[in-house]
C-alpha cells in the first residue's frame, strides 16, 4: 500500500496538503491550499497505477492520463468541479480540482436511515436532474467522456443546493479509433453500482450506458436507504433485486420503472442515452426496449432454486455456463 502524503507537504511547488479527505481504489483525495492564490482551497485527486504493469505499459498509461487530464481541464459545467491543473510527483499523477464544500449524498442518506426516514423523492429527483445535466454534458463531448464510478459518495451538495460530481478517478475517454483500452488504474468502480460489462480484462464494452446503470443504482440506494444487489449476484439470482417500492412505498411507480430500466443487466435494455432516461424519469418520454431475437450471454435464466436437487443442479450449471459465456464475450 503506497504511503499517504503528509499534512503540510508541498507538491508541485504550489499545493500544500492540509489533510486526506477521501480514498478509493484509484488513489486518495487531499484538501490543499493553493499557495499562488491566497485563500483558495483545492482538491488533489491522486491517480495510483497498478504496480504489476510492465514499465512500458505504465508509461503509456501516464501519457494517457496527461491526454485525458488536458480534456478534463477544458470542461466547464456548473455541476462539475473545475479541473485547473495536473502534474506528476514520482510514480503518481494528480488532478487539481476546485474543492467542493458540503455533504456527499451517502452521508445524507445514512443520516436519513439513522432517523428511520427516507429522503423525499422530490429532493432525490432534484439531485437527479442536476446529475443528468452533468452526464449529458460529459457524454456529449467529442469524444464522449464516461465517468464509470457514479455513486452517492461521489456526489456532493453545496450549501447553496448545487450538486457536484466530484471524482474523476476512473474516467474513460471514448476514443473511437482505439480498439482496446488497457485497464491501468487500480479499481473498477464500486461493485454495488457497477454494471456487468465493466468487469473483465479490458474496457471495450463500457460506454455511456454504463453510467446510466450506475445512475439508476445510485437513485435506488438514495430512495430506499438500502444498497441494490450487485450485477453479478443478479445475473445468477435475478430475484435478488428487490423492487424499490417494496422498500419505500412512497416512491412513485414511474420513478421505480425508471430506476429498474436504468439498471437492466444488458446495456441494450437500458435507455439509449441519458436524455432518454431523463425524459422518462420526469414524465416526458416513454420506455423503448430492444427486441430479443436470440438469447445472448447477458440474458438471465429464471432459476427455481427451491425445486428438487437435480433441477437445482441443472439450473446452477446453466447459470455457470452463461457466466462463462459472458466473461468470454467481455474478453474478446
């Protein structure tokens, strides 16, 4: 485990670390003072690479980081923190972003749960509208930017009520001419919010619909105070995902349908775009699903786990074969 930066340590001759304020699979986040601009606080997002990678691959990864950091620095949206700088320090790379004060949505959800209350649906949908606007902006870039790690703890609300998507640690730039993207940053996202296609040896199967799945899973958690069953468990046991209204009956039927649509296991069964999801969530659009001419590796068998032992063995064998088929699909 790499050593954390020390409080008071100065990086790049400009950023003095105050404290570590977050930690994830891709590295830590530090609160720092900008010594050139008195009074300005910033967040340093640390990017830690897989130490088992060959030197040439790690160097290629760092060059990719520099290219992607340049793109992130050009972004300008009210629901995204501004990326103002990037630099390297030894084996680590850093993004410098505006520090966003306020609580993250995970903390607000846990507080509601402690009180045995639910966050009102109207409030959650207000956050959802802001997040949808941020994702529409990211997905609309040329090339599209996929966040790949949406979750309540990566969403903060400022004292003025503005939602900010604060962590770009696992961002992926959708370069259309690149056939293979090597996974070079430790971490694949948080399992509870990660779609099936984000697991595997490369990221060629992730696209903007992967963010839509994570968006739906985030809304599920915020509306119910309960984490959704992760995608791998659902693949084997579809009934493991409890419909949100069974947990919180105050959720509207349309919101429940929108959340479950976004969380479809197969990407083709999700909204085709964040705009389509937003339109349905707020009552101005309809669900459009694909036809199913053939069963694919993503199709989910209905398992009768309460039948006799022979049927149960056959069911689990079938599920295992389908899972192997899925893995083979992702590794192509």
